[in-house]
């Protein structure tokens, strides 16, 4: 088999670009004469900074005001840039603006009417008295709610804030910006209404009762940033109780993207995933989710390690074989690491020919360069492996099928569609590839019908 040349940068990383840099907007008053902005640019470069966007925001008699995006490594370098600019004659720094905070000011999402309300006649149709007709139709046939309300296109994004990103247990309210971000991606990428739901509780029973009680509002439930091991019980019990899809994204969204990346990586080096020994380093939510999906796909030998005995027990219950880190590295053809521990995997642990995917961000368990230098046939970190590649299309497809659940057949279909959409020589496509999200949705919808979890449409119900 001819091996393809693989470029280790991929366009899916573009959305991540700058996460290890400090980006600030510096508002400056600059003398309106030739050469003065050039002096400012030189000062920024002299201090080690780079320029981003430059925007003229105001004219003056002598000075013009510009917002200049400055990209630096850290706060110390930012201060050095400000010191250098402060020494430029004809330049005055008037404000420092954080573009990330500005983007979040007032929140990132809104609720809008789908229909312009410009007359009393329209009010009488969308509200009283006209709405009573629709209410009675749904009362007689609850399935009509899928046709005449937003339920069929609305997903609850639920968290209790116990595992927000890499920040840990910071609480549900502090996690709201993440939930809004998920809702924004739902809206922009696949046209789904995502509604953040914050639950200020660590009581598993209370969380399950709360989500079950509000479930009639939604076509699906997306669990987000619940810590392990509680996340497993919460998802399993809600999925059994409810007749709509329930999916913990930290497990399954991540696992779908990792599987897509792994299928492409193995193809590049001529490996067959199902026939290989796959080793998981780290058995938290992501690790367990990945191992479950790969075993459902057909991987026959799955081993894994974790310092937490409870995690090992959960892994064993799902069909994996808990072993030590040394055994994982010695026996595995493919190693996937999700521990969040930088530098955990040493170069001397790498066995020649292994595929190494150290996925922890921003600092992986071993750098891709070190893994390849130690003999890995392929290595790539997790910067492009973002679950936003999966969850929009997965939920879009499930909602389109009016599915009762999201099963492994649907997840595998999503992984294959994501992998197939990757440009030649890349692991995964760009998050902003709208055609990819549409193809994922189509694949998931088809798999829902083929696996028998799609709900009949109201037209089919009437005919029967």
C-alpha cells in the first residue's frame, strides 16, 4: 500500500489558532502624519509582538484613533509592547480592550421570532385567539408538537459545571459561556436552537429529576461538562427514562471525532483498526467514550490505564482490559491519551511503528515531534480533534429522524462521514465546513432509520 504524505497542520485547527497566545486590542491615538503608524508597528515588533487587525475608529484634528490587535506570548510581553509604544513620539495608548470579553459582552445568543410581528392580525394568529386551535390539535395528537412547535428543532444544553473545559469544577454559572458557545455553534452550523440549562447541584438524583421534568420542551438533551464518574449514570438513566436522544458530549462527541481521526491516521500508515490493539491512557469521560465507540465499531482488543480504580472498574465493565501505563505502551499498536497530564508519555516508552494520539489540550502527553522521533509511525495531537466537528451534525441528523436515541450505529456513521470529508492528507476537516456538517447529518439520519430508532412522521401516523 502506498502511504500518503501527511501534513501535520490541518485546517480544522484554524479555529484553535491563537489559544496559546495572548490577543489584545490596543486603542491608540496616532499623529496623522506619514510614517507615524510605521513607528508604532516597529515598536510592537521590537518588543516581540505581532500585529493583527487594524481598524480606524475616529478622526481628530491632529490625531486619528485606531484599534490595533496585538498578539503576544504573555502579559509580560504585552507590557513590553506597551512600554515600547509609549516611547514613540506622536502615539498615545488610550485603552486596552480584550476582544474575547467584548465578544461575550451581553451574551452570545438571543431568542427571536421566526415571523415578523407587524400587525394586530399577526398577533391574533401567533398568540391569542388563534393559538388555541394549535393547542387543541396537539392536545388530541401530541405527535403534532413536532410539526407545530419548536420542540423538534430545540436541544437542551445541560450542565452542572463540575468539569468545565480544563478548568474543573467551577460551577454551572461560570460554565454558561461554554453553553452559549455550544448554542451559537448549533445555530450557525446546522440551524438548531440550543438552550443552555444550568443546574446548581451535584446530587445525581436531583439532576436526573430536573432534566426529566423539563424534557418535554426539547427534541433532544445534550449533557455537557459533567464530571466522571457521575456523568455515566446520569446519561444512562436519562436515556432509559426518556423517549428522546440523550447524549453526553464529552464522551460521545469527542469519541466520534477521535474515531474519524483514527480511521484516517490508520489509513495513512496502512493499519486496520479492528485488528489492532488499542490502548487508552486515561479513562475519564472522553477515554471511556472513545473506548466504547471503538469496541462497538469492532476493535477486539482494547486495553487501558488510569490511576483511579473506579475508572478502571468502569472500563472493565464496558469490555476493556485495565492494565498499567507500561503495559499499554508495550502492547498497543495504537495509543490514545486523554489524561490532561503534559509529558506523561516519555520518548523511551514509544514502540517503533505505533500510532500515537496524545489528545490533551493545550499541552499533550507527548509532543508529536518527540513521538515521531522515538519511532512512532504516526503522531498527532488534539488541536484539531474538536467535538464541535461532531455534535452539530449528530444532533441535526437525530432531530431530522425524530430519533428516540442516538445509538452506536449513528455515531459510527458520523465518524465515517467526518473522516471522509477531511481534505487529502488531513486528519479531519475544518469545523467551519458546512457541507461536512450536512453530510454528517444525512449519515446520522440514514443510520437512525436503518437501525429502527427513527420516529414515524405525523403523515405516516395519519396514513396508518
